[in-house]
C-alpha cells in the first residue's frame, strides 16, 4: 500500500507494513480494551458486553458494532499515519461558473470568516437554499491553502448526488467518493465525499470536516458516528454542520455557544416553500389493506400523469409499499408511464433514483429513504398516512422540501393524506409557514 493512502487513516497492523511502523515511529493502540463488564472498541467507541462478544480459545473479544468495516479484536492494534497535507495547488481551483444570490453570498462570507477564526459553525438553511453552493467560496479559499477537507453525510444517495456537483465545481482538485456501495478504490485526496460511517476509518485527517444533514438517520443520536466525526477532524480543525431541520441537541449546542450559526430561510430562486395541503380519509387503512382506489388519489395521480411531471409517493412502512404501488399502477394504466418502489435495503435504489431523474421512470413509491438529499426537477408528491409515528416533524418538512426546487417551476403539489391530524403534521405545516414568513421579511428588508 502506498504511504499516501495511509495518511490520516486508522488502520490495523495487517494493513500497514511493519517496517513502516518502525520507520515512522508509530505508536499503536489496542483495538479493543477491557473495562469491567465491557469490551470497548477504539475504532467506534462502542461498549460491547463481554459475554456477547467473547471469542473462543482465549482469543479475547471483538467489536460487533463496526464489524462491517472488518473485524477488530483485543489482539489487534490500531495505527494512524499523521496527515502531512501533501497536495499540489492547481492554478484554477473553483471552476464553477454560477453566481450566489446576495443572501447566499452573505452566508458564504460568514462561513469563510468562521473557518478562518477556527470556529465550529452551523448553516441552518431551508431545503433548496443552495447549501452546497454556499460552501464553494470557503472550499476554494482553503483548498488553496492545501487544507484537507471532507464532506460527510449520513446517506449514500446524498453522496452520489454531491460527488458530480463537486467534481464539476472543482475540476482540478482530487476528490474521493467513499461509501459502502462505491466502486471507487480509496486514494489520498484533498477533498473527500463520504458517508458518516466512513469517518470511522480516519483519525486526525481533516482540517475542515463538513457534516451535511446532521439531524438525519443514522447519524443523529448515534454515539459511535458522533465520536468518529470528532476524531476524524484534526484537533486544530474546524467542523461545519448543515441542516434545514436542526434537532434539539444541535439547538442546545447553539445556545451553549459550542456552535455559531448562520441562517437562510430563503430558497436560491427566492420563491416560498410549497405549503402542505391536507386530505382526511377516515377509512384510509382499510382502503390500503384492500388495495382499493379512492377518489382523491385517483384524481391527483391522473392530473400528474396528464401534466407529465415526475412524482413521489411516500409511505411510512415497508408493508405499505406494495399495496400503494398496486393502487397507483391501476390508476396509471399506461405502459409508457413506468414506476417502481424504493426503500433503504433496495440494491437497485441508486439506479431507480437516477431513472426518475432521467425520465425513464415517472414515479417512485418510497419509504423515508428519499426524504432528503435528493433533487428532482418539476416534482409533485403525496404522503400516504402522514399521521404515522414514523414520520417525525423534521421528516415531514424534509419531504415537503423535495418540491419546488427548480427555478423554472418553483411550485408543485405537496399532499398529506391521513386519517386524522397529529402534532407532527401540524408542526410541519406551521414550520413551513413560519419559514416563508421569515423569507418574506428578508426580501422586504
């Protein structure tokens, strides 16, 4: 293995040449430590109960939490080769030709200042505000200084969407794409786009670590991933967080001044967020169970098919994918208008999402896996059983935020179909109205 591929990486004794350990005078740490009833992993910091992870023949213990990254036992040692920032700076760094709005520019300039002051910072911006583009000035400024940067996000779909956008914006910069389904072989890159799980493989690697969608599953509330994020960032480094729907712990960090914050309640095209329209169907569960078409869904889907726009239909549970898909399929009744189901463990998920973008599919019936981080032009959507507890307030806001992201069509339908109102449904609608009011105040300044 090339030594460059070890920079900032957390590796075992089997992944690094022993002569290199001596040459670089690297100090290893035992991969799994024993403490009372626990076997504590030093890669993910998970506390395994000893009796659950004991190996036979006095081989010690292993970590069950991060085993998908390769098994670690108490016989293993972890090493980290220090990050030297060995990068060549090209003449032209930012190749993006676009322009930021005055409001985006304000957020971008604030971010540059906070990074230069080494202050951890949150960008709290509505869905479709152009958070990625707002990063470009800061990225360009720090790539020119040979800083190593990572943009991590909890979901593979988001990584796959960000990678081509960053490639186009920074054509002369080495960019790695790391996630469990990526065919790209790891290499030492100045800019890394990865899932938050991949951060478990780094130590003191990044001068700037950006975490997108910090309130999203599986990152939110996951101690191992939060630990990995802090360890992957250099002690002298800066963390940047991005979200449209910060959770309570993030808002607490703001109140305690652990994070500075920049707000943007306005989309890049300066149109309001499409607001939620509600439809109460008292016998919805029975209708779905019988795969029975009801007038509202028939009328709406037929309208979308006629206007030739793509659409998403969200369901709260895997068990509802097939019945809802069959209902929609009956309504469409047209071989030219194709659709699919999609869910987290769907091995064809990435291809299906791309097919919807490319117009090869017209619709997807999906779980919450597509609630955030994916963008489709001219989209309409419906949430079936919006009252279900699997739809949190932030989840519903994110889902609604898929619509109206295109400047050519900044509007679209957002329908919540349910048997009754819930607190989450009401709060989601209120939050969107509140954000639109704040956006209008900004425009009126």
